[in-house]
């Protein structure tokens, strides 16, 4: 049995190899650490290991489906009228559609220089990085502003006004075996464009890809139905949905029959579907809720626009510990999320630079702007990383199965605990991309005045100069360390709660977590090593 005290020698491995200066991602600013990098790496690993000891001593209960405090923002008539009003929701959706059109137009007809065109900065920094942070730290805004869903809803509304068919969709049967694999494929393609494709910042290329993805998404919603496509195939809805499980906002809806595809494990004790924005939206027109109103010593019943729905404030991360049936496609999406963002960081290290140099040496004649040695090396690396992550994760699940000798197979244990990896992915995402968002993201200020690079100055901000000192290298480094350590501690906590619920016995639950602890400690160290590597040498 792996004991916590065995971790210390493992943590010390490589300390002397890690003593080097650190550069803040996206700054090119050198920051010499007061102590070697290895000390930070080992210290972070020890902090995560210590959290396991503390949690094992104090945390006793398992995670139930809804056993946590929450407050319903739709509880009161006034707040419900405001938050669910079409006067609020429709303009937001319309603005999202207009913004999509603006970005496509900017890409095709604006300046071809990425720094003078709205599309690259907005899509890669403001939307992809910023939206990822928002859905995880606040709530699933993407479910509201998804422009493709809004376009479909608008066209369907017009279709119903002039047709007796009722639905724009063909509502063809979705193949059961597909599950979320289409979302995994589309997200991997997006990750390839982000990390490998050499022309991913060219405005015209971006607009072309956005148009192609728009046609695919709209066509899929017409063929299978909007909710089915968004739940299983639209990569961003799936990824942002997973990240939003960490957030302090949740939705609940009843009755559950409005969403026939939902599993019964996503229901609370009152029969409401949790964290399913498709159910929350669909239920608005499927049922009604009774409301008691005091008046003249009696009561009256008021019919509402939708059923009993909840928009709750809850503690962070509690939804990740809820019992839910996780299939292999959902496991694949979470592994992809963690592996691709890790590859993004690792590909900027000198270690990967040696791999690219080797690829260039073995293929000196391959120098096409699109297909070249760097593209091939990065493509292979991006493809291998998810398989390596999966193999390592399932390997530790095998160790877990040996520790507890439970009836659950290693693959089943891997699925049960996979949501505990989401805080790790989120923490690394924040540590890796926060400087990019805060520094390069400032480009949106002058671009708001001149989105097409045509010499406009609509808001008087075109002369704004980026403040690269908004976060110093020292601040970025210590913030990265703190975020990564906290993310792993949250993951340890979630894994412990899941283990208590899964095994029922505290001794078995703690024993099962030794392999998971070792995995999380090792990834803490690897994450900090990657973040700490020089970006500019």
C-alpha cells in the first residue's frame, strides 16, 4: 500500500535539474526566483500531499446529488421577471448573432494584418480564453449567448409563423453509439487549429473556418434537433458545460420529461434536472408553476411562462462530485481538455524545441508554409498527448482497483473519478492563459474603435497603448503557483468525496485515493515545471 510518507522521496526527484530562471508567459520578462524552481515544484507537491492528510482526517461524508446549500435567484417574482424576461434575453442573443456576423465580415473584408483586425484577438483571446474563465468562475454564459443556437431559434420562430409543421428540425434519431464522440472530434480539431495550424491568426482563414463550423452546427441542429446536437456534438457547448460544473451558478428544471435524453442520475431528490441548460430552456414552454399570493385573507394562483425552474447560487465545484453516469466519450472530452492545454504549454518549452529541431533535421526539404516539419511534429505531439494522458490515468485507476479490490473495473473507476480532473484542467488553463488575457487582450480596446483596420476611431481608443506591466513577472509566477496548487487541492477533495460515496467505507475510500494522490502530486509538479520554463530564451 502506498503511504503518504513514500511521496517525499518521489517529490525530491529532479529538484537539482529544475533550478533555472522563470519567464512570465506572454511577457518575455525575466524573473530570477529567490530559490531554485525545483523547490517551488516540490513544495507545491508537498502542499497537495498535505491536503490529502487533512481532508482524510476531517472529511467524513460522501457526495449526494444535491446535498449542498443553494439559493434560487428565481425565487422572487421581481428577480424572476427580470432574469427570464424576453426583453433581456432576446437582445443578448441578437447581439451575439450580430457579433458573429461582424467577426466573419472583419475576417473577410478587414485588414489582413492580425494585429489590426478584430477577428483574431476576439476569437482567440476574448472569446476562447475569456469565455472559458467566465463559465468556470461565474456561470455558463455560453448557453445563453451561443450564436448558432440563437440563429436556429430565430429561423425556427419564423418557420413556425409561416408553416404548420411546427418544428424546423427533422428530429432524426441520434445514433446511441455516437454519444459525445462528435464533440470530442470537433474539440480536437479546434485544438489542432489553435496549437498547430500555422495560419490560425490570419483573419480570412479564421472567417472561413467560422463559416464552415457554422454550417456544420446549423445543419446538425436541423437534422437531429437543437438540444440533441448541442448536448452531444457542439464541441464548445460540451466543453464549456463541463467547465461550468465548477461554477457557483446552476440551473434546475422540472419536469424531467422535457429532456428525454437525460439520465436519471442528473435529477435531484425533487425530480429536477440539474445543470442541464437544454432542459432549463425547453421546460420554459412545457409546464407551468403555481404561485401562492397573499391578498384579502386568501390566495390566488398565477400562471407563469414556464415550469418550476431554479437558477441557483451554490458553492464552487460541488456539482463535480454529484453521482452521474459517465460514459467513455465524456471521459475522452475531459482528458482532451487537460491534455491539449498541457501540450499548449509544453510546446513552448526548450524541450519541445529540441523535438522540432530533430524533425527539421530529418526532413530538411519539407518547408511548405502549411505542411512542414514543425507542423508534423506538433500534430504528432498533439495527437499523442491525449493517449499518453489516458494511459497514465487508466494506469492509476488499475492501481486504485488493486488497492480496494472492489467490484468496479479500472475503466469504470476511471469514469467515476474523471470529473475530479476538471479543477486541475481549469487551474492550468488559468495559470497558462491569464497573462495572455490581461496583456494581449488589451488589443480589444483599440480594435473596438477600428475593428476592420480601416483607419476609424469610433470610440476614441484607437491610440491606446498596451500596458505590459498590468501584471509583473513576479506576480504572474506566484499567482500561477497558487492557482495550480489550489486547483489540485480541490481535485483531491472532490476525489475523496467521490470515493466516500463510491465505496461507502472510509478505510477503503482513503486507500483508493493513494494512487489518485500520487497522480495529482506528479501533475502538480509537471504543471509548475512547464509554467516555469523560459518562453523567451
